C-alpha cells in the first residue's frame, strides 16, 4: 500500500513539474543548475522566501500605522472613535445574528408590530448595527496611508531598476536568451505580490513579469491618495485624485497593457521562442486579466463620470469598485435617516454639498 501511494505521488510530482509543460523545447530543469552570469537562475523553492518576507512587511506595517499613519490622521481631524452604537434590543439582535442583516419589507412590518416601533426606526437600527461591525474611519485612514506609501515606494523601486533595463524600452529583449536570464534585480519586487508572479517566477519569465508589475503599480497609489483625502474630508482633492486615478487606470489597463504587454507575450514571444504548454496557460491568465481590466475600467469610469457631473466621490474602497459591494458607505451625509447628525458631518467637504448619493452608488 505504502509503495503504491509513493508511486502515485511520484507520478503526480513528475506530472506537476513536467519539463515539457513548463519549459520551451530543448530546455530542462538541469539547465538551471548553473550560475547564470554569476547570480544564479530562479528556482521554485525561492518562492518560500515569501513567508518570512511577508512577516517582515507585516511588522513594518504595524509600526507604520501606529507611529506614522495614526498621528497623521489625528492631525487632519479624524477622531479616534468607533461608529455609532445601535440601541440594545434582544429581538432585533437575534434577527440580525441568526436570520438576516437586511430584512425585507414584510419582516420589517412584522418587527414593527412586535416592538411597536416605526418601520423607519427599525431600518435605522439595522443600518447602525451593520455599520457597527465596520472598522472606524481612523483605522481605514491608517490602512490606506500604508497602502499608498507601499504602492508608491514599490512603483518607484520598479521604475528605478527597469529604467536601465533594455527590456523596458524594447520588449523583444524579454525573450532574448530565454529562459537563461538573470533574476537578481527584480527578485524582491517579484516577492512583493503573488498572482501571476508565482507563475512567471517558476517559469523564469522574470523580465516580462517586471513590466506587468510596474504597469499595475502605477495607478494603485493614486486611489489610496484619493481615499486619504476622502477620510480627511477634503472632497475637492478627493474628486481630483479619483478622476486622475480613473484616467491613469484606463490608459494603462486598456491601452498600454494590451498594446505593449499582450503584444510581446502573444506575438513577439511566439516569433522568438515559439509556444509551449505553459506559454498557453500564461497568456490565458493574462487575457483573463484583460477582461477584468475592462470590467473594472467600466465601473471606475462610471463613478468618475458621475463625480464630474455631481461633484462628489465617497466610495472609498477599491474592493467596492471591483466587486460592487452591497453595503452602503455613508461618509459625508449631513443627516442620517433617524434624524441625528452624522458623526462625519459635512462641514469640511471643502465646498461640496453633502449627501448620500455615492453611498447608494
């Protein structure tokens, strides 16, 4: 039994690391045992370096948010307080925890009769109870400031080293001497993300991987900057940064990505090294990414267009843009449905009228 299991695992391992799948013709894993111009070639085991690196980055993030981001948030007037606490009510809490967080009209009417509460008051209770589980604005500001700093630094790092790389100016250089290329320059940059980088690293598509990374980093820090301005209630600055982010996102994801990146991975690589099994998988993933770019660009452009028309952006989470979150995010409403003044207020929206339009969007 043990021998059969070991044999099955051996077959599975051999299939998983099949040279005919991962590598071009006449190339084997043994060819990567050399030093590769004195630095060595990428090895699959190098991916394990991600774990200690992630722990180190996480530690730096905790220190950054505690000693840099939080003082900055307090300096711009963001209070260190949590969301409004819903009035304790055992019946509503039971419904919220065990049945639904979004009661329909029929259930609201039943609860209204049971508690002798107005339906609007019950709706307000559920909204406050949902918001009660959200992180406070201070926490979101610190997280966005960390992402802004990280994205900006990693983008500048990538540009700094790619600027002197020949494949940055001529993408055909990505395939010269492939797969016998150095990896040292962008090794740390590759460990910064997972996704396609894991694939490109194992398959030694390091050069084109660096171009993809740098292209995707260029717009991220702009979105985080817009979110920081939104949390600090500098609405005009938020609007401006979000529109700039939208323009950069569309240009890089719908213009440069297909005509620069996909052109070299699909056509130039076909011409210079020819297709092989993992080549099809790699390009298939890149094409799926392009489809996502189209979807995200549509959602972002729609929000940016309405920001220009109505003069307000308050949707503050990238994941909301990409997945169309169902939860409202009221950040500048002048008055909540219960009649109380919002804790965020609208006194510092820098010339813009408050409202819940973008919460609904």
